[in-house]
């Protein structure tokens, strides 16, 4: 891909999310695919035109003008305005849009994207479908990119998106922000989807490092969007942003090893993004303004400690106590496993091994990887079988390569 092609792709991806949100807000979720088609046709015309004439002075304004024309033509051709859209506008008393005028001002774009974010993150559809729609509508990802991110096929993703759109239609989800009585509950669903999106990028099975970073970057961007609207700029929103900043700050160091991720202990601190760490610290301070403590608060504080490379007793004791709180607030096998590793670092392998053997996470390769390390630390012959079990359960070549190194260290010691 040439630099010009890359720049055009980035422009289209950024503008796709804005244009679909604004046009979709006007058309309504019942006609979301029509909004996507308008934007797709606009980009096709732009590619054909700009290839011969070059970029216009203001590419975004050019796209907006053409999208307005194509939207109006579609409405007239399909008679959507009189038969479907106008009654819907009247039903939701959207009188200010009763005359056709797409508004691509920064304020309108922000409001449209926020409304679309809450609509997509409705509890009426499953989390995987929410993520797929968010990546397509709010992040501008193509079907191939979404399929790669989810380790799936284009056909499966198209079917998933189709079913999700149908459920949105059936549930009569409207493009509007929740009222004050429901904003907190609905915000939880939105934050959960952003958390899953970021995790999908950070821990993705795909070897496409650019795609993985794009996933994380988009989750951060949508989180920042929430901070621009007072009712959603809540402590838990800032806690999630802090968590994402701290993790993203180590992205470069984590991927510096090529295919296999570089483990925390082996990461080069010089490759950490210290500006992102500072930004995360600011969000963490803002998250402390309220009295409630969410799982995002606890995970962000743990991630903050991991941005201090020094391996001190104080650090691991603090992390252990935070995991203790997190287990009480939001138990999961992965949290229990991470808590056991913190126990190992704080109190030694013998104490941690007792807790680890109780977990019995028989299908989790991370569990057997930790068991192998604990057994190795205790000079137990059970270390090798544990690493071999971890290897068998690992799902990606990169994970298997890292575990193989541990096996080799036991079978061929230097």
C-alpha cells in the first residue's frame, strides 16, 4: 500500500464513522444499511474522482456535500422520506429534522456518534454482535478486518451483522441518548463493550499488529467521546480510560519480539509510552472524584502499578490486595488466576502453589503455564508436564513458541 493509499484509507475510515452516524441519525436505525450504502457510494465516487483530479482542498467537506446529494436522491427514489422517515421523525417529535438538512458540524457529529454508541450497545443484542456493529459503524472497519480481528470468516461476520441489525429493528431501538433515570445503567453496557473491544485488540489471536493497535485506539477514542458529554463523564468512565491508557502504553514493548508477545518481566521499559502513562494517571485521578469503586477502578490501579518496572515487595503486596478486592467485586477465573500470580510474587511459590492447585482450570493454558513456573521454582518434576499441557492448550503459534522456550529450558538446560 502506497503512502497515498494509506492516507486515503485512514481518511475514509475516520469519515465513515462520522457520516454513517449523522445520516443514520436522520434515517433511523430501521434504515441503517441505507445510510451505509450512501457513504459507501460516496467513497467510491471520491476514489474514482480523486484518482484523476487529486485531493480537493477540503476532502471532508467534499465527502459531506456528495453524501447529502446522494441521501436526497435515495430518499426521492425510494420514497423513504414521505413513507417511512417523516412518520418516524414525527413519532419521536424530531421536528428540527422535519426538513431535509444533514448537519455535519462537529457538535452534530459528536451527538450522532454518542447516540449511535448507546443504540448499538443495547442489551437487546449479544456482546459479540455489539462489538461487530461498533467496529463496523463506529470505527469504520471493513468486513475483512472485523473477520480477522475475531478470527472468523467474512461470511460469518456478515451473518452476525445482519442478525444484529434485524434485532435492532425488531426491538425498535431509537437513536437518542437515555434519560437521566437510565443513563447510569445504559452506560454500564457501553463501557463493557469498549472494555471488550480494547481487550480484543490487546489479547487478539491475530498476528496483524496494526489491526490490533487500531482496535485499542478506537476503544480509546470512543471512551474519550464519552468524557465530552457531562452525564457520561463519570468516574467509572475515567477509570476505564485510565486502564486502557496504562495497557496501551506497553503495547510497543509487548510486541517488540515479533510474533510472540514479550512477557512483562522481559519488556524494555524504554519502549513504554510514558506520555500515555501520564495521561492514564490523569484519568485515574479523575476517577477518584466519586465514592463508588468499580472493577475498572481496581484494574486501572493494578495496571498503574505495572507501569512501575521495579519489582518491589510493596508493589506486589498492593497488587495482591487489589486483586483480593476485585475477586469480591467481580469474580472470574482469570481474575483468580492473576491473583494467584500476584500471591506468588508477594509471598513465594510455596504459598501460591496451594492456591493454584485449588483453581483446577483444566482448559486454560495460562493456568498450566503458571503451574509450570511454580513447580519449576519448587524444583518439582511436575513442571515439565505442566508446560507440555500448556503447549497443547495454547491456541496461537506465538503462544506455543513462548511455551516451547520454557520446555526447552527444562529439557536442554544450558
